[in-house]
C-alpha cells in the first residue's frame, strides 16, 4: 500500500445494519472525545464497541456488530462509531495509532456522510462514500472538515496488521519504502525538536495522557453501566 488511503471494497455489505444501529442510538450513548491531531473544535463523539481490544456492553445490545467485527480477521484494538459534528475540523497531521509502518492500520466505513465533507490525505481529496470500506495509513498527512449542516458518522477500526490485512491491501512498491524512510525522519525530527523545547514536550505528554485516560474512563463507565 503506497498511498495513504485505499478503497478496499465498494460495498462493505452491512450498510442497512449499520444504519439501523445508528438510528437506535440515543444521545446518552454518544461520548465526547478528542481526535488524534490538531483539532479546531469539540465536535467529536464516539460510541465504542471495542476498546483496548475488549468488547464493550454495546456489543451485547447490538449483536449485529459482532458479525461486523468478524469481517476483520485480525486483532482489533478499537471499533467505534465516530461522529463528526457540523463545522468540526482537524488540521493536516500524522498519528501513530493507525501507522502501517509500525504494524497498525485504520479502517473506515462511512455510515452517514455527504458531499460537503472534505477528507484529504497528502492533500488529495478522498471521496469516501456510504457503505464503502477504506484503509487509512495514518503516517500520511490527513485532514478532514465537515462543512455541512449534518453529522458525519463513520465506523472506525484500529487494527494490528497480520497476513489477512496485508492480503486486502494494494501491493507495495518502492514508494512505500521511500515514504517509510521519510516518515522515520519526521518522527526523529519532532522528537529531537520536542526535547529542546520542554514546554512543547510536556504538552505532548499531557495530551497523550488525557486521551488515554478518556478512553479508559469510557471503558470503565460502559462496564459499570452494563453490570
């Protein structure tokens, strides 16, 4: 997989089921969150089905999601409904949670979207349509803006790369390895730069801790709520 985003299936096959689950969710099911990267607003919410590799009580409430999960024949670290509210934006950035070079990947299945959602990878527009299955290598710069008056909802999975994942991805060429070298340079440069700027380094650490705590708290709340 040379490019940052690749269309894996034009029809993932669960469009009606995913739409039905979305329609049954209540306001209390959505948990405010912050995306990885420099976001401009607080217009982000999730409904977690898998967190830290463990199923949440939402899987029992919606058994069809277990069948959806089984479509991904690989270790799944996270599976959520990701809601981007109208006006929400995230600037171009890279993150490691779906970085192919580190053995991870992110899958997207658009459930509710529209033409005014601007998703870009390496500054190239990626027109994700409802019902499709896309792979995203988050080591490539990516950004998204919801310029519409409607919510944008995707099913998002973060997975560990295994033979099955490799089998569904486009073949690699020399461009993949050139990107891998370039990405490694970016990581080293940012790490060294942060070490010489203690305030920025401390900010990175605080942000990482905050996002990790948010995910852990969501998992604890869901477990307690289901007990």
